[in-house]
């Protein structure tokens, strides 16, 4: 009976569509030719799109759709302090607004991605913290880009009026 319970729980999770982060399959996008206007997220968005499409983003003709990053807001706040009023942790926040366009019109709902990370702080380890902070910001950009591409997979499909055969 004890061996049966975990098996039942696993079957129930897989039956409801549960996937571990990164294990989901969203390799089919509604269109294959994208123009990316990513601003600060241009390179991470191109990398995420290439990973999903399995090809470079170079194509002939006009793009079938466009993804635009409308804004990227970043913030670094003090998250916790010690009893001695010293900084203990920082909180990094990133909010990204993006929109997909097809045939010059907004396609689907606007996307808002919120990402938060914490960074422990110590006065003794100041030299490595700048590099660690840079790494955290880069990972947050990559995470936001992957979330945008993942959401693109769920856009409604309809025939384009500008797509070339």
C-alpha cells in the first residue's frame, strides 16, 4: 500500500497536465517567422526564440508576426536588514511588458512578466557581489525571455493576410 500511494500521486499529477519547470513542451509556435523588437531583451529573446524554433531567425520575405517588448522596469531594493541595521539581503525586481502583433494588429492579450530574485549581502564579500549581481540580472532577462516565448505558443492561430507562401 505504501508503494502504491506515490505511484497514484504521480499518475494524478501527470493526468492533470503538470510539468516541471523547463520540462514542458512548447516547441510549436503559431507562426515560424518572427520579427523581434526586444530593446534591452533583444539578445535573450533571440536566443529563446532560436531554442524553440530550432533554427536561426534569418528568413526571406516579411515576418508573419512581431513580438515587441514595450517596457522593462528593473528595481533593486533592500529586502532585509539585521538587528544592527546592516543590509542582509537585496531584492531584485524586473517587470516586462510585451505584446505580439500580427498583420499590424495586437495579437492576443498584452503580456506582463514579473520576476524577483534575492541576493544575500555581506560586508566581507563585497568584491564578488558585483559579479553575482550582474549574473542575477542576466538570468532574470533570460527567464523573462523564455516566459515570453512560452506564452507565444498559446496564441490563437488564424491565417495571416500578409504571409508569403
